[in-house]
């Protein structure tokens, strides 16, 4: 009833002013929230020693061409396996572990990934490990992997934790690579903290950036290696 009376009794000009007022309040609140998120992410810039050996490659496929072949590899956050397919085709790992929380995603996500890699799983080239990707990853023996690819939560704390775990799980001079080296997602209206997390990790653990991709969409991938 109130809505009907509002439509009948309130002039259009007043409705327009009310709408603009609410819209301005909404925009201001959104801006305040974004500023708070931005200010909660620590800034961290890399000095020249951390990029002295950095090479720019065109895209993720070219990045994978630079990764060790026939190695032992883990992908955290494998999703539906699109990146996993590239890892298999380009680097031909003798063992690839795929980790993700497929059972939490619903909609038959686990069935999709199992079906996609059923052939490789039958020969034990691929192992699919459902559950919290980082928790499952931390169960592996140290110094097992030739390289890993991180495509997990883009928050600062989660990314630092994943990098710290990977430091112990890769072999000496093994490579830690990952996705979402960018400030955020335009489509999802989301702020990422991967860049400052990577920079903080590099400075605290003496790792260097050795590769960055250069796709126009700017959802870049990176690769790190411990410094000599």
C-alpha cells in the first residue's frame, strides 16, 4: 500500500531527487569500502636485484615452455583443468598433482575434472586431490616438486601462505609460478593482493622474478626462483 501511495502522490521530480540522493550515497559507500580494502593491502616494491634476471614472455603458454619438462608438478586451484591441459601438453610432466576444492563447488565439478583426465589418471601421470588445495599441498614431502603453479585465493595472506609452502615443496632452485599478478578483476569488481604478496615473499626469502607474461588482458602469470 505504501509503495502504491508513493507512486501516486509523490511527484516525478521529487522521485528523481530521492533516487539521485540514494545513488550518491551508494557510490560514496562503495568508494569508502574500496579505499578500506586498498589501504589494508601492504605496498611492497621490488628493488633491481629482484628483477635483474627477469624475462618477459608473451603468454602463459610461452611461460610453460620455459618450465622444466618431464618433471614433478603441482597445480593449486586447478578448477576445470584448462591450465592443467596446457601444463600436460607443453611440459609433459611425468607426474602432475591437481589440487582444488571441487566438492565444495557443486554442479558436478569433481565429475568434470575426473572425466577430463581419466586417461592420465589411469596411467598415474595425473593425481586429482580434492579438498583445501593449500592444506593438501602442505602434506607433501619437502623438495619434491620441480615446479608448481599457484592459482588460488588472491588475498594477501593466502598468497603469502601458498608461496611460503611452495618454497619448501620445490627442489633447490625449483620454480614457483602463479596466476593473477594484477591489481584486480574488472569484470568481478574485485581487488587482488597477489602483486604485493609476491613482492613481500621475494624480499623476505631472497627469491627473484624470472618470468612475467605480457597478455593484453593483464591477468599476468609470474615465475620465481631462489636467488644464488
